[in-house]
C-alpha cells in the first residue's frame, strides 16, 4: 500500500466515524427533547390535575427506553467496527453514559406522572410555586448540558454545578415547608407526600444532569471531575 493509499483509507475511516457519531449525537438530542417534553407534561398534569396527560407521560416512557438501547447498540457497533482511540473513544463512552442518565430522567418524569394518577381527584395541598420552578430549572440545565456535549465545551459543563445547587435549595425549601404543614395538619400528610415525591423526582433529575456535565468534562479533557460535591 502506498502512502497515498494509506492516507486515503485513513481519511475514509475518519469520515465514516464522523458520520456515525453525528447520528448518535442527533439521537441523543432527540432523546433529550423527549425528556424535556416528559418533564413539562408531567408538571402540567400535576398543575391541571390531568390524569390523561399523566398517563401519556407514563406510556411514552417506553419510547425513551427503546431509544436508549438503540443508541447504546450504535455506540457498541462503532467501537467494534471503528476501534476509536483517545478522544474519540472518550466521546463514545460519554455518549453511552449520557443516554443512561437521560433514561433515568425519563423514569423520574414518569414517577411524577404516576403520582398524579395516584392522587386521582384529590385537590392539591397548596398552590404550586417552587415545584414549577424546579421543573423549569431542570429543563434549562438539561438543555445546557446537552449543548455543552455537542459543543465539546467543558467550561459550559462545569457551569451546570451551581445550578444544581439552586435545585437542591428549592428542594430543601419545599421539604421543610411540607414537613411543617404535616406537623400542623396530620390529615394532609398523604397529599403532602405526593408533593414531596414530585419534588424529589425533580431533584434527582438535577443530579442526573450534573452527571452528564461530568461526562462532558471527561470527554473534553480526559479528567474525571465531580462537579457537585
């Protein structure tokens, strides 16, 4: 094989890898959009006491799960056929870990929806103020982390951690308020618990987003860094 032939083959392999990984990135972004919609619909179903919408969130979680496995299979096939090394391999491994966290976020959104279904026609214990804020923050964090992934931007990924602290602050505020309400009104314990479950699921989504940000840092720099300690 001549030097020219070797260079041509290397260029072809590079182009094939780039095309395949670009498809994986597109699928991850699609999955992220599905999670955004699931979170927003789950909270809307809670606010509007819409059990039909909640049931839709639960049923569509299967689509998120299926897409996760499709992406993982594509990543494994890419490793087997292209044998990426160094930064390329880190990117593929990061993608595989990211879809796991996205799938878990779908589970948390589905958990909120299942809570709405379980509540039935019971009225909300109190007006929703901080829970919608948590949901909005979760979606913003998710968008930011996936943008950092696409842009291979470790600084943007590191900026996610302070936002997760804001998420934790909101969760603690909700927890303390609901515990106080339950102490004053034992008859409201069940309805307070539903809101606690909802807030907990949102807080866990924030943690999962932080995991994605950590993967972006690893992909970009090779450093394993815990962003929320």
